[in-house]
C-alpha cells in the first residue's frame, strides 16, 4: 500500500491522477473512490497496467479542505 494525494480529477470523465509518496502518478477511476476531490489524501494499492499504473483499493485518509470562495469579501457582480 502507498500513501498519496489526488492531483487531478475530471468529474465528466470520472478519471483522475494520484501522486504517490513514491512520486509516481497512478490512474484513478471514480469507481475506486466515491466523490474524489483534488487534494484528498489517500491510501491505495498500485497495480501495473498497460499505458499507466493504476490505483486500486483506494481509501480516503483525509478529505481536501473546502474550496475558498474568493467572492465573499464584499465583491459584487
């Protein structure tokens, strides 16, 4: 098992990338982790696959902090 962090996730394609603590990138599919968000800390099993290594048996260790709404500072549109 390897610790890592979600670096990229596209909701439309349900595909993303995890950067492992070994500094390699691993492919993530949403079926491996419900509602993944960039910045989530995860634990996963690396799996070799054609094209790129995959992350399987992914578990969220810590959720990413909530995004900051920069418009809240009194900015009006």
